[in-house]
C-alpha cells in the first residue's frame, strides 16, 4: 500500500521503502508492468504469476507475446546493505525512469513509475474514481 517518491541514482539503484522491503526476504523480481511502469514482485508473488503466464495457450499469438515480453524482461534483484535494488537499464528505459520515480502499492505487487508518467496517469484518472468503481462488477456488499 501507499505511494513513495524516490530518486534513482546514476547506476540505476533505488531505495525500496522498508515496509515493502521487509516482505521481500532479500530479493525481488522486477519486470515490465502495464501502462508503462515496472512491476516488482516478491519471489512468492512472482512464481504464481509466472505460472499463470506459462499456462496460457501457446497456440494463441497474444499469449506467446505476453509470455515473451514479460518473462524476457524479468530480472531477480537482490537488496544491497542500504536497501537498494539495481534496476537494469533496459527496464529503466522501458518505463522512462531517469531520475525521479514513484513506488506504489498495487495489491499483489508493487509498481515503479517515472514521476512524470505517474503524475500524468494520476491526474488523468483521479476525477473518474467514482465512475471507475461504478463500472466494476464483484465489489458489491
């Protein structure tokens, strides 16, 4: 849960907030996420997600694309003594992360956004909050 604003250093290292880091047992898997962000999973979260991807029917072109684009981008990252992970250059480029970034809780994973992209996404969608929930099924009492 939550939103944390951090800077990434010139070597691609970012401090992961303690509340998140304490759940990760020393390492995380980071991969391409949706909407031009990065998705960060604990090892316990990554395995079932990966298994769901691999269970997709390989005879479907979009399934193969989803598997290839997600798993090829994935990297296991260990925390250093300062609680940082090193985000590979290809993933930083993919997400447009250069200096300032935002780490957000997103349910079963964490997302890392460039600050510019997150602020634009949030601004674009915040006024639709009520309408978004109105359109969803499965949240009724």
